[in-house]
C-alpha cells in the first residue's frame, strides 16, 4: 500500500526553525514528508540548491520519515511524475493568504487532483521568514532563535565571503 505522503515545496533559502516546526507537525498526520526544494535558475537565491538540501538534511538527521529532494519547473509536474497530489504550506498570518490562495487555485487548474493543506506554526515561529533571516545574517546578527547551528555557520560564512 502506498504510504500517506505529503510534499512540502519551497525555496528554503534558508530552512528555518519555522519550517522545521511545520515538518514535525505534518509528521503527526502523514507517514512521510517530502521536502521539495525549488531549483530555479531564474530566481536569485543566496544559497545553492545543494547548500539548501545539505542544510535541511542536517535538521532531520536520522529521521527516515523526511525525504529531501530538488525539483525544477512546475510543482504539479513534480507531483504527477512522482504519483503524489498533496502539498502542505505554512500559514503564518493573513498576508500569506493571498499568494497561497492564488497558488492553490492555479495548481488545481493544472492538476485536478491537486490538494493543499495549510498548517499553522507555533506562535513563536509565526514571524520568522527566510528573508528576515538572510537580512540578520548579512549584518552578522544573532540567529540563534531562527536557525540551527549548522545553518548559522553556513550563513555567516556566506556573508563573510562577500
Ligand atoms: O518558499 P516559497 O518561495 O514561497 O515557495 C514557492 C514555491 C516554490 C512553492 C512556488 O513558487 C512553486 O511551486 N514554484 C514552482 C513553479 C510553479 O509550479 N509555479 C506555478 C504555481 S504558482
């Protein structure tokens, strides 16, 4: 029998404690979470897809229920190719709603079996975003509340190289 699998797509530039919280919440409902990292040559990311994947692997060391993969192109094509149809996304605040609503309806137009589930992170993570983390890192600020030690080291190194 096919396991109950949910896909968690995103840029994850970088993956934060907020993302980790959502994966752990999804594991209360699903057998497996596939974190699908967008590899988009047109989108300027701070971290390469390899770096983003390495970071996420470090959060879930030894947890076989979390798979981490890269995908290119349309999310629905990735889902169809892998025989999957459910994604999860975080809903932190009202400002997330508009983009998520549009994305869901677009994806369903492209793939009629597409379903999206929205999970609310713990309150203490509801304001964290990858862009805020990048900004703090760029000024050498304290990242302890936002990302794990491994991610922090990669981020500081990235900005010191610049
Ligand atoms: O972390 P993000 O940047 O908010 O994630 C957005 C993501 C990667 C889920 C979305 O941009 C996406 O699915 N991109 C793949 C291209 C695609 O399928 N676009 C059409 C749906 S809007």
